[in-house]
C-alpha cells in the first residue's frame, strides 16, 4: 500500500493519542509534538526528532519500540521505526527543554537552566561580616569586596587560590550575598567546577555550546569554585577557552577559586592556564595565631556558646592546619558540652579532641632527637651511641635519652636499644637530667631549647 505523507501524519496522530492514553510520562507527551514521520522504506518508518539527546533518551526508555508496536497494530505495513535527527533545528524547540543545560542524566528529572540558578546553595554564614581578616588573607578579602561592590570589571578573572579550608568558598559566597543585598538586579551565578563541566560537556555532546554560552550571557557575575576539577579532553578545554573568552568579552565578571595557582593547575592546557592568570591572581596564606583567635571567637559567638579564653587559646595554638579543622574542633567541643550539659574546660577539650590532637602533635622520633642533640652540641650521631664517658659527650647523651623519654611514646627498652644501652641506663639518665634541670641553669636552658626546637615551636 502506498503511504502518502498525509496518511503517515494521520497515523502518527492516532499513535500519539494512544501513547498519551497509556503513558503518564509528561516529557514524552510533550516531545511527541516535536516529532514527525518522514518517510517509509521497506517497512521501516523514519521518525524525526529534533535533537540527538531526545533520540538517545527515547531509545534508552525504549519508547522507539513502544511507538513501533503501536504503529504496527495500526498499520501492519510498518514493521519498525527508526529515530532520525532532523537535519535542521526545529524552531519550536524550547531551549529550556533541551538537554545541554541540565544536570540530571534522566530528562524526566531535568531541571531547566533556570533551576541552575535556583539550585545554588549559599551558606548564610559565609558573609563578609563573618570573615575574619588578617595579613594572610587581607588582599583576597579586598579583591573580593572590590568585585562585590562595584559593577565595572577591573580585573578578569579574579582568581583566588589557597590550600583547603582557608576561606575561598566563604569569600565567593560573601560576594554573592553582598550583590544580592545591595544590587539584586545583578545576576550572580555560583557553581562548582564539576557542575560547570558537567553542563559544558553535555552542551558539547549535544552540539549546543551556543545555548551554553547564551545561558551564561544572562549572568553578570560568574563564579566557579574548585577550578582544579576542570579537566577533560583537548577539545573540551578548547571550547571552554572560547566560552571563557566570550564571557570576558561580554564584560562578565568571572571569579575562580582553586587549590593552586593557575599555572600550577594539572591537566589543563597552557593556553587556558595563561588565560586564567591574566586577571588578578591572589593567594590566601595560612592563618596566624591572632587570626585563629579572632576566628574562634567569632564562630563561638555565632554559635552562641560561651567558650573560655584558655580553651580558645589552646585550640588556636594546636590546630593550625586550616580554618575548617579549627572550626570543626570548636563545634565538637561545644556540641559535647551542650549534650552533657557541662561547662567547656581545657581538660574536657583535650579529652574530646584527643584523636585529632594526636595527629597534630608532630611525631618526634628518637632519631630526630639524637640528630638535634648532636647538632646542638656539634657532636656526631655515633658519639651519642658510643661508650665514651667524657662529660662533653656523656651529658648530651643523657639529655637525648631524657628527651626521648618525655617526647616520644617509646618504651624504655626501645629507647635503650636506640642508644645501644639497656633500659636501666635510660632510667638513670632521665633521673640525672631531671635533677640537673632544677640545679643547673645551663642544662635547663639546653633542654628547654632542644625541646622547643623538636616540637617545631
Ligand atoms: P576553602 O573553600 O578555601 O576550602 P572554606 O571557605 O570552605 O575554605 O572555609 C572553611 C571554613 O572555614 C568555613 O566554615 C569558613 O567559614 C571558615 N573560614 C575560613 N577562613 C575564614 C575567615 N578568615 N574568617 C572566618 N571564617 C573562615
Ligand atoms: Mg571551597
């Protein structure tokens, strides 16, 4: 039977109605309108779909088989269908509906590009007001404020980098909050590099980088966090490079954060690295003791918890790695006190944080001690293990044994064997030095100095 185009269209109409009756999938139902029968050849019906994404999705959900079987029951001459991508883009296609700008693999759950904005989570505590400024971060703070407060693009991109937990995300959110409060018309988009890349790779896959660029065109300030996670094939980076330039050309402020400087980024093409470094690159350095005190006080106030000064000082002194850890420790101490209904004390703090404090405690080995003592007294390491008894050597050797006892967790026999002695010699040395510390100023000073040095203070 000759199938005219009109015939096919009428049949398609009937098939669509049947599908609508049977399927609650609203995505499918809407997409049916964008599909149309093209031709039939040897029982194989060509059905056109506007995008490759739609084609893949239909196949994945086996909607092609569904259509095929319904159609066959309507018209036995149709044995199978084949989904074909329309050679031209359907003008009716709603951009929002297209795959490239969305996050989820399943179109049924796909948020539109609008959702990309809606889904952004900004931590309400990450504001400029809550950011403690000190020498190590004052430049980053000033640059972030500058971007937040003025509309002209002075440097592009602003690139903040530091090791983990030093406030990069906090500053980015602060910029977003500030703009939202003072200039709500300015559109800010904050997203992680992973999310950004995901969108981007999808756009590439569905050949829709134009839509991708369009989406970002509506943004005034684009922030991409943890840029070190940008990775991918050469072609991807190539396109990213162009998108990046296009945005800069359009006067969009771009802010990037990363764990390393642009030029140190791994797996990223040189050209892109250079581009990223062309704006203002600012690093945030580790906190100082004073800043840590300030941060702890500020966080304790935010948590509405009375934390004694000695506990604050103790935490600031002991947890120096980064602010996230510091904050985590403070929260644990506060939570514990609140749970048990007890006061926060130095003792309870030590107890609660035992596990992490041990990590921060620099592990000192007997060998470290021997080396430090030998250096201090300009001796050889072998002298400390020798049997020579002259005071010049014997005294430092005893100090080393004493320090090994108080600074390591090694047992007396272990320490003994490190000095080729037995444990009684160690006991004797420890007693001798303990006595001398009380009576001999020089010994006390030497021991104190060595101890400080070994603890890295
Ligand atoms: P990064 O993004 O650099 O890894 P974050 O911005 O997530 O670090 O910071 C980790 C935690 O430390 C956050 O809770 C943040 O509020 C806090 N923080 C870091 N620096 C400061 C600071 N200068 N003042 C107050 N809080 C800070
Ligand atoms: Mg971060």
